[in-house]
C-alpha cells in the first residue's frame, strides 16, 4: 500500500511540473487582457459616478433649500469622506472645478476691466495723421496763393475797371484756382473778348503791372502783335524769337518755382504761323515745364455777336454785367472762334459787355482825377453826351466805350 501511494504522489508531482513548464497559450493571454480592460472600465465608470454625485451635492448646497426638502432628501451612502477627500483619491489629488465667486450684497461689485483693442488706437492715430496732412496741404495752398497777392489784384480791378464785374470775377476765379498749386496738367489759357473800348487792354495792363511786382520783370511778357511783328516778312523771325523767349522765361520760372504770365494783345491781327506757335506751346506734352504758365489772349473777335446779344437782351430780366453772358452764348462764341483757329478751344472765354453811359462817366471822372482836374458832375455829363450811344428803351450803351475818354480829357 505504501508503495502504491508513493507512486501515485510521484505521478501527481510530475504532472504538476509538466503543467508549470508548459507555455501559456494565446487564448489564455487574451482572456487575461480582457479581464484587465473590464476592471479598468468598471473603475472609470465608478469614478465618473462619484464625481457627478459630488458635483450635484455642491450645486445643491449653493441653491437655497427649505427645511422640509433637507429633511426628506435621501441620504446616499458613498465612500466620500466628510472633508471632501474620497477613499479612491487618497493617493491621487482630484482636480476640482473652481466655484463661482459670489459677491455679498452689502459690498460694491467691481466689474473686470475690458482690454482696449489696439486696432482702435491705430485707427484714431491714422485719423489724426490724415487730418494733419490735409490741414498742412490747405496751409500750403494758402501760402502759395498769398505769394501772388490776388487780394490786391482784386482791389485794383474793382477800382479801375468799370462795368465788367462778371468778367473780372471770372478772371480772378480762374487765377485763384490755378495759382493755388504749383504742379499742373496744362497751362491756364484765358481769352478776353469784346467790342472796342470796353476795357480788355486795360485789364491786360493791370495784370502785367501786378505780376511784374510779385514775380519779377523777367517772368511777365506783354506781346503786342502789331508792334512785335508788324509785317508778314518778319513772321519766321517772329516765330523763332517768340519760341525762344517763352522757353527762357519758363525755364527761369521753373528754377524759381514761380508761374510766368504771357499776355497777347491784338490777337485778331496775329498771323496763322504765330497762332500755330502759341497753340503748340500750350499743347506741348513732351516737356512738363511748359505746363506751368498763364496765357491771356486779348482780342475783339466776335464783337458784333456780343454787341447784338447785349442789345437784344437789354430789356430782359437778366441784369447786364451781372450774369448776362450765359453758357449757351459761350458755346456759340466758341463755335465761331474755332473757325478762326483751334487755339481758342483750349481757352476759358470771358466776354466783356458794352458799357453804359454811367460807366463812361466813371471813366471820365477817373481820368480827370489823374490829370489833376476837378471832376465836376455837370462837366462830366456834358463830355459824356458828346459820345455816340445805342439807345434801347431807357438804357444807353456806348458805341466806343471809354476809348475816346483820354483824348477828350487831354483837350481840356
């Protein structure tokens, strides 16, 4: 019996050793991994339930509850300790949510300050810079105009030119607009038109005197066609001389940063070659130096149309000398002047109207004062009656304007 028992025990020991030495299969290993994963999932689920339970308890403490609700609320058994630490989280710190800060009613609540946007500051700075640039540009324009003393020119024209308020205002407006800046895309060309004796050449002389005093003698040219180019044989020489003079004056004006003035009188007698030369200088695009200049064209072209228009509209509601020349009439004049030469297409037309008898009397008074005579009113009327007039209703328009005033005063 003893030998049998001994053999049995030896066989069992050998079986256990063979089992221990036998390698673990894949099925056994996968079942172990699945067990570990199930344990971990159960642990995370338990942990999530505890966290949700603690969060609900915190919110319940924050909300006001009645005594009945507190007494009837069920008590749930958890493993959480009263001081907020759980059994599971002994070795690991639990991350808490920051509770909402409640301000007491007795104290004053201070709201958090908002951060100011940098874009807003940049926008304000940009607006300030643009304002300063615009203001500086306006100041520079005023300084540039002040250099030419157009206020003084306006006073001179109002004092010495009679009956041409609209023409002088238009001329001053063109000069102010052009002289407000130094860089231009084209020169300023102004054409003074009208019958004989209405003050065209007188305005040219006043402009010449004024600009000589403000920009210098070398930057003003007063060109009389019958004087500077009297015969047709001198036309080539006159053309070359005129071109060289204008070029020299413009070059000097560019160096001094000034705008020259060119006054051409008696344009109705200017030959076609000289008209082409002036037109070429005005339209010259290759050199920018020819763009900064003022050209005044004086002529009695279309004087018959201007006289007819004035006499036909003398009894209308339009006041002579104060808005008589309309845009339609300017368009008619321009179409007729284009037949003479295309130069006038580049010009601003300023027609001068007929002078009334009162304007001629003012011319007599001014000339007699210059010559040292006492301007007696009766004597002035007698001298004015010696001139010829167009009679339209109760109004009288001088046929020769103030052209014969100087000659009659010299006879006194």
